C-alpha cells in the first residue's frame, strides 16, 4: 500500500488543503529528512515516512513517529 502524502500534510496541520499541499510538493516546498520531495510524488511508501522529519516551507516542521 501507499500513503497519500498530500492528505497526510493536511492531517498533520501543516497544509490548509489537499490542493495546497499538492502545490507545495510541486513547488519544492516540502522536504522529508532534509531532501526535497519530487514534484508529482503524491503517493509514497510507508517506509519513506517512518520516523521522518517533514518540513513545509521555512517554519513548519512535523516529526512522524
């Protein structure tokens, strides 16, 4: 299975909507463990997010446990 990454960003409270989360991903504004998420990569493997530090923009951070 895969995780819909844009929805996860909304559920975590770092993006106001799924469409805005997709725009942030496409624009290079989302990083996982310091690496920018590739554009159009909305579905990711759960292992990719295991204990990940997600950064959205310059000031919003979330750690998944």
